[in-house]
């Protein structure tokens, strides 16, 4: 415009109306393209991390090492699931960081295109960081907690966790918040800085713990034998072959209460399968107890009959009655 008209006002107007908007638009487009390329690279890295390097090495093993490969493949599903969860969580974190960095660079370059000096802005970044450290301590705390949780692999996408205030399946993990959905379908957003402790119910393996109550009149040796048979039948069931990963155990008497005796049974399961195994186990125990005639506990009461009219008459023997009976004195 200056060459055509030699008019400074017209050239400045053209620069502000055409040149600078086009330059800023070009920066935004470059930023989106760079973000798309980086996200694609992250997806490729995450995909390789999900697959792992073990399958490639296993394919190059000799025939004499086939038994070793078979053993590793049998133990691989749990580790593979955990590897996939961690890789996806790390991918989400890397995408968040890269998007933030690209957005910051594009914004600074756009300010520079508008003619402002960005040197003071860059120099003041340290002062701004200090100010944010004092004024946004909770935000910084959330970011730092999120970074450490992800790198320490405390939990990942797909895990079932108990965060204290909320529990459920993790749907997303970011630097600031963790999103999880509970069994009722409610979505919870928990700030990472507010998470004091994490209970992960799906990491590596899980355990089904059943406390089975029986009446005092039952033979505990027979009860333990029946429970062991039921658990062993479930262990050998083809439908549960990959869900129960070790031989079930009957630990024995766990408690002696006012109504009956509690016997504990445990089954080591694959992650997030403990609840399905527990439901099936309870159903089979109920059916087997009915067949064997083993009684479950029921409420009891011991009522003391006292003669208030003649204190010297003493106290009568206690009488036992079941719940619902009416006792008179």
C-alpha cells in the first residue's frame, strides 16, 4: 500500500485491517496444526506403550523357550490391562500439557504481532509465577498432586477407586481434577489437591472376602468342608476360569457373635471381578446349605424372670427365646 499510494495513513490502516489479522489467523492455524500433529504423535506413543515391547521379544524367542512364553502369557492379561490404563492416563496428561504450551506460545506471538514489546511480558513471568504461587495455592496444589498421582500410577482411567468423599470408576484424569462415576451413575469431580488417600480396588488383582454365618448348633468341620467344596467347584467352573486366579481358601472361624459363628472364605480374582465372583459364590453357598440342611444364624434373646413381689425368692433360671416370641414374667 505504501508503494502504491505513498500514503502512511493508508499503509497503517491496511496493516491493521489486513496484515495483522492475517498474521494472527496464520498463527492460530499453525497452532491448531501443531496441536494436531503433537496429539497424533502422542497417540502413537500411547499405542506402542499399550502394546508393550514384550510381544515383539516373545516372537523372537527360540522354540526351546516356548514354555516360558506360555507362562508369561498366562500372567500377562492383568499386567496388560494395567499397562493400557496407565498409558492412556499418561496420554491424557501429555495432551493437556502440550495444548497449554502451544496456547501460551501462540498468545505471546499474537501479542508481538500487534506491536507490543513482549520482553517485559516474558521477564515478568517469574514475578507472575510467584504471585500465582501465593494467590492460587490451591490450583498449584491440584496440579502438583495430579502430576505425582499420574507418575506414581496411583490410579488410571478405568480403575475403581475410593477417594474418601466419592468412590466409583475413573473416567478421566487431568492435572486439576479427577472425574469418576459411582454405581448409581452420578459423576463426581474431585480436585486432585483434596485427595488425601486413594483406595484402588482394581490394581493388579482383587480378593473376594465372604463372611458366612452359621448357627451354633452346626458342626464347624462339616461347614468348612462344604464351603471348601463350593469354592473349589467355582474355581474349576469354565465360566470363571479366567476370573479366579488362585485356589480359594477357607480361613476358618472369623468371629463368634451373639447369634452365630462366622466363617471366612476368600477367593483371589482378576481386577474388578471380585463383586461378580462374590454374588455367584453367595448363590451357590445358599443352595448347598439348603441341600445339606445347614442352618444360618437367627436372632436369640435370653430373658431373666424375676419375682419382684418376694425379693427373697431369688432369681429364676434364664429362658431362651427366639426373636418374635412373647415372654411374660
